[in-house]
């Protein structure tokens, strides 16, 4: 599938999420109980539900929110491709989600043969976005509504799933996959485990957006490696404001 797809058909996305509240104590009593019920069977030994909250709430859609969505796509320019990246971010999740829907609709009007592309988007990014859209009172558009589709009908390319080649025993992180394929991966800033602290303690959402954008470029280069094509040069990557 990847080998035969034109580069213009890959729409790379990545999201960054944080806990909806700063800490367990910020939840009201009802939500504290709901959190306890959610995690009671998965708590590490000698860890309370309150201590577990900052480590896991940010990846559970009922207790988290989207603070950044980065989108990237290839565009043909004469004898080479550019990779254009745009990030939508902010503390107002509903506004971020609305901007995302509007951006996709604009792209859809120009080119409707694209496929959402990313690392582990099938099990995380796409389901998370759908859940948060509903929580925010927003409708799920047809291009995100995969519930009743057969696997071959979905417009989705997942580098994590592709790399499995039918082997479902192990998880391969984006960082590990990039290293295995000799794709440059940013090592100079935060990692996923630090996003919550950068948001709640440092209050630096721009730093989160920059981190998200770097992951987008890494995925784009992995796609190029899967297609046996040259990796992106620095001047080929365009960051839109």
C-alpha cells in the first residue's frame, strides 16, 4: 500500500494530549471516584490512584484533552517535494478541534484522495480525536468515522501497524523505528512523558507544538524510507504559521 501511494496522498498527523486537570486533587469527588474505578486494576504496586494520575490521565480520553494537532503533507515543487507542516495548538481544546476540522475540510476541497498517516494513529490519535470531538459537542466528520468501515475501506496509513508485518507481539516506538531505519530523530528536547509537566508547570505550549512538529517530520521520513526514497533535506521542510 505505502509503496504504491503517491507522496501527495499522505496526510501526516500527530496529537499531543495532557490531563484535563493539573492533578488528582483538582478533580471533584465524583471524578476522583471515576478515576479510581478506571485504574484500580492497572495500578502499579505501592502506588495510589492519586499518584498514578499525572502518569496516565493524559492518555485516557475521558480524563485528558488535546492541546496540539500537527498536520504535514507533501507538495510537489518542480523537481522535488516539499513537506509542509502546520500546528494547531492552545489551551482551549474545542477551538483546537474546530481549527483541525476546518483545516481538513480545506484540504478535502482541493485533494480528497489523501490518507491520514502517523505512528500508532489507528489505536491512539484517531480514536482519541473522535472521543474528544464528542465530549466537546462536535460531530465526527465522515473522514474520521471508521466505526462501520471494513479495514480496507479506512483512509489510514499507520507506520506502527505497517512495521508489524503481521507480528502482533511487540510495540515499536516511533523513536526506535526511526533509529532502526536510520532516520534522524530529534533528541534535543522533550519526550512524550514530559508533555504534561511542560504544559501544567512550565506553561510552554509552543514547546509542545515544536516537539509535535518534529515527530511529524520523523514520520514523513519513515514513509520515504519505506518507499526507498531520499530523506527530506532541511530546506524541504516548510513550517507554516
